[in-house]
């Protein structure tokens, strides 16, 4: 009978997940909102179809572990340099300043000092699972905002271990906090060194041997073993399991097995991550919210507003544009899944009162549910600010009647700048479009024709005189968006020469299928080769100079 009851719970969760995600996708809303709403509906405080919330949440936390593992697969050590040191500093400053502000407010409201510290540390953290899922769904993880948000979240994951030690130390006044944190730091450093060294020495040869056996089941088993073992190792060292899985993904990112590993892990990640969001939704106590609507709504508004203001201000101070800072603040102003862990530990240790715990769990859960809407609002506000301050394609269109036989560059990052430099040296007219206001401002300071706009939109390409252009070069960092640009341009101008920068061979084939005439792999000289291809394919260098 117990097995049958367990099976009934599984059926209810899967049915709720399927129905909710289909409905929310039809409504053009994020799928994770569907999971959260489904969890709230079947949870103990609503329909009461599922009673054992803790078991579902514990299993669902593995979804966050697998999510960080797949993120690590996309970020080999060599590419870690794209995460600027300033972003990590922003993450550390955000935890300290936001945590201190919230702790100060709690203390002023009458909480004990130890209680205020636990609340501040717990609510300073954002939701890695929600934010990364949103960025992944929208193809924004490799944008500047995505990379900065990821760096901040990574620092927050690193801070979970010390925060757990801090809560335990506060529950034992006889234990010196500095001693406890020092021992935790030593354990964490030892675990990281062991994982990195063992990964370099053991992982690659092990995967090579298993791959040679050509047994997909054993390959899948080894992948799961690596994720769980590294996660367990960092958990035992006082860090989060997700951070260990992220390290494991980074170690495999530079191998030939990366794509196969990603294919193996994807079904587990998607299913368990969905279960995690459903379990978070189950934590919503609808009866409590109904009874204490005003206090909970007030706490929710205060949390979102304080984190939004502080995050945006810190991001602007760290060098982000005002629009990007606002977007980042809206993306990360929610509470996070580790707040449940820290507040739960505080409750068990007798530091956090039961009524405060229940209120804060409701606040954190509701903030996570609101994140997709907040992210959309932040993006729209950022776009409005960008349009008011940054030259866009409409500015170009007003003076572009005489512009023809030019090259359009979609994306003005490192590759786009290199392409522009080559075209300038060969006296070829060009116009570039990008969505980074800082980069556009810098380009205009050097009198370069770079404008703000989304190259996937037909009206933007029309404003750039695509019908009169000699070629289009797609030099975007986002692989999915690059394919969308090629598809849109090919549909609008079937005879236009289109060249694109590819992330890898598979991406190159996708670009060719979308209509690209030429593709350059993401190597150090890809920009030069793209520009050279345009020059030779659309006319000789000598002719172009005349």
C-alpha cells in the first residue's frame, strides 16, 4: 500500500507538471511559473493532494545540482575569463551589504541580534535555480547581463557554506565564530583542491576508457556518478552540492565528451528541476497568506524593493550602465532556495521563531514566483532607458538614404570590433547593430557607426538598409539568436550574402541550414577570416578600395 501511495504522488506531480507547463507556454509565460503554480495547487494548503513536501523538495534539489553541472559544461576554465573579476566583487559586496541592511531592519523591528543575522544572511541570497532557468530558456546566459548574474549567483553559492557555519556558531555561543569560519574555509579549500586535481588526473582518462567500451548505459551511469560524487564532496566540506557539480561540469567542458555528457544529463536535469519548482510551490501556505495578507505582502514588497535598489546601485557602482544595473537588480531581487535551508537550520537551532519562519518562507516562495514577471519588467525598463540614452537604428534610418553597398555587422563584441577594424582598413562602408549600450557609447566615442537594436527583428534590418547592403556578418555571442538573425535576413533578402560566426561545428551546420553562405568557427582568427571572406566573396580587395 505504501508503494501504491508513493506511485499516486508521482502520478499527481507529473500530471500537474504537464498540464501547468502546457497552459503557461500557451499563455507565453515562463514554464517555471507553471511548475510553481502547479505545486501551490496540489500542495497541503490548497487541494492537499500531496502531503510529503520535504521528500519532493529533497529530491528536487538534485535538479539544481544538475542545472549547475550543465552550466559548467558550457564554461571551460579557459572561458572563465569572460566572468570579470568585478562581477565576483559585485557578488561579495551584494551579500555583505544586502545582508547587513536586512539584518539591521530586522533588529530595528525587534528581533534578537542572532535572529536578525540569520534572516539577513538568508534573504540576501537570490535563486540560482529560477534565474539560471530563466536565462537558459531565453538564451541570455551568454549575454553581459547573463554572465554578470551568473557570477553573482556563483559567489552566493560559495557563501552558503560560511553562512551555514555562522548559523551553527550562533546557536552555540561558546564556539568562536572566527574559529568556526576558519575551519570551514580550510575544509572548503581542501575539497576544492582535491576535486580539481582528481578531476584533471582521473576524470578524463576514466571517461576515455568508458567511451571506448561503447556502452551508453555505463557512460550515463558514470556521468551521474561524477555529478553526485563531486556534489557530495563539496556538501561534506560545507559548500553547496550545486557548486561541486558546477566544478565537475567545468572539468569536462574542455573534453571531447562534453556534448554526449550534456545529452545524457538533460532528461534528469529537466525532470528534477521541474520537481524542485513544484516542491517550492508546495511551500506556499495559502491559509497563512489569507490570514496574514498585509504583513506578508508588506514584507514581500520590502524585500524586493530593498534588494532591487541595493543591487542596482552596486551594479552601477561596479561599472554597469544604469539600464543594465536596473535589469540585473530586477533579475536577482528575489529570495532563493538556500533561504529555506538557512532559515530551517535557524528554526531547528532555536534562533528563528516558528511564526517568523513561516512568514519568511511564504515571502521567499512568492518572490521566486514573481521573478519571471520582474525579469520582464526589468528588461523593458532597461530597454526604455537604453533607447532614451543610446543611438538606435531609427537614428541611422533618418540619415541612411544614401547608404548602400555596405556591410551590416550584427553584434559588436570582440569579434564584431575586429571585423569592423578590418573593413575600415579596407575602406569598406559598414554599419553595426548591438544591444549593449556601454559598447555602443564607446564605439560612438571613436565615431564608429554602431547603433542599438535587435537584429532578429525585420524592422531593425530594414532600418539598416538590408535591401541595399552588400553583405551581412553575424558576429553574435548567443548561438540561438545568431541562427534567428540569419533566418530573418535570408527570408527578407534571398540574394544577400550572409556570413556568420559559429560556436562549434554543430552550430555551423545549423547556421548553414538557416541560410548562411559562409561560416567561421569560433577560433582566434575567426573575425579576420569572416571579414576576409566578405572582401573576397563580394569583390576583390582592390576593387573595394576604389
